[in-house]
């Protein structure tokens, strides 16, 4: 199974908790990232700051006003946290913490399931409690597309091989020819007695649906010469 280590971005750009939020925002915009891991001086992951942390800001007057039920049933600490996130100036005050992290040896499938279950877009990758990489939904999607493409090519290759071998089985001259298919490229091998058999085999391959190239390695060996008897025998 493919692991997170094989698809993660190693040594990702990160931000320290005492950085100003405008510094984190500028880094995200300059690098085209939607989020950054937050690490301390020992490279341990403390949290994640993402685009969503900037959507409810006091400067934009977009902070959410707590509803009646939240005011009644939320703890004082939770309400204070909401306020700090809306008006805080440092990354430590607005980041999401603790961060959900994974280790590099987990499978890509497990990472994808975790992202889906938790509704998150990125996972810091830690080894020995230190940040070593980050894996995002885009990384998962690229891996999925590659796997689907490879699977589709494998199916096409199998169909080409089966169809061409069936055609050779129907022809009297096709029983000595072997077929290999790799990424829709057909390689023909074998030995025939007549050059016309070689030509027919190549034509059959070229006319098979899905074939993009034919490599003809068929050998024409001809009929063995019969010894000529001397006169009188």
C-alpha cells in the first residue's frame, strides 16, 4: 500500500505561534497555500492556521455573534476563545489547536479517510514528534488520478492482448506469434516461414482497436533447404 511519505511535501513551510497573523496571511498568499502548520522551536506541531481562521475577524466585522443557546450553554472559556480568535493578533490566538497529525508510514487511504471524517484539508506529518511533511487533499487527488489512469491503461492493454491473440488463433499463420502489450504499444515476437506471414501479423496488430504502436520483432526463418540427391540416385 502507498504511504503518506511517498506523496507528502517534505520540509513544509510553517509558522511560529508568536508570529503576527498578517505575517501568516502574507505567507499563505505568497505561496498559494490555504493553511500552514504552526510549530514551536523544537519543530513540534502546536496547531494549524488556515483560511477559515481569517473569515471571522473583528477587522472585517465578520465575526460571528454568539447565539442565545451558545451564550447559555457554552463555557466561559469557549466564549473567550471565540473572542480571541476574532480579535487576536498572533497566530497562537487564532490557530486551530491541537492539530490533527499523522505519521509518514500510514497509508494514503487512511489519510484520506481521516480528512473526510474530520472535514479537514491538510494533515501535518510528524515523525519522532517533529514536523517532517504535510499532505493535502490535492496530494490525495493527484494520487487517486494516477492510480485510476494506471488501472485504465492496464485494462486497455489486457483487452488489446486478448483481442489480438484471438485474431491470431483464427488464422492458420498466427499460431507461432506471441503478443506483449505495454501502455497500448504492441510487441510481436515469434518465428514464421514466410515474410507474408510477418506482414499479416503486423497488419492485424495495427488494426486492433486501441493500439498506438506496433514493434515487429518477428523473425522470418524460411523453409529448410532439402538436400539435392546426385544423379542416378
